[in-house]
C-alpha cells in the first residue's frame, strides 16, 4: 500500500475500451492507486489532466486525435512534475527512446504488462509503492 495511505492519483488513456477496463481493474486490485479518470483519445486525456491534476498518466501510444507521444510532449510542458508512462503493442529500443525524448518517464510494451508496468511505477514512485 502507498505510504501514509496516500494513493497515487492516475489518469489512464487507451482507445480500446477493453484494454482500458483491464488496466483499471488491475490497478484497482493493486490498491496503491486512485483512478481519477480515463480517456479514449488524446484530446480527452489533455482536458482531463487539466481537470484532475493526476500524479501519473498512463497512456497508450496509439490513441486517436492526439497520440501518446504528442500528448506526453504537451503534458510535460504544462505539468513538468507529472509522471508519464507510455504503453504500446509495438516494441523496440528506438521507439522507447523516442517516447522518453517526448517527455515520458517510462515505456512499457503491452506484452510485458502488468509486471513491467509495476516495475516502472515503483521506479517513479519509490516512496509510495510497497516493494514486493
């Protein structure tokens, strides 16, 4: 559980409702997170980030309207302390590097979820997530 019962406020974006629901259910099960909102495209993601001011944005790379790379760049400018993890079905070191250059703090291939996702979250929030 998060230290002093503080949960990480997270905003999740994926254009696949099934994937979005799956990620939400997993994070709710973990218990260290408060899901403050979800989005199915990049414009919703940016709007909801302004409204909810999450600690962490978890976004699919291939969301519609504004993709995950563009959203990370815009979010980084507006919220310099926000943590951003991009996830995708694609893979490759150059893609990972491009995501990090765009402003993301982490990158996870969907084939490596949920284990890799939790590794990235623990790395970004070492004082909140219990090391298991």
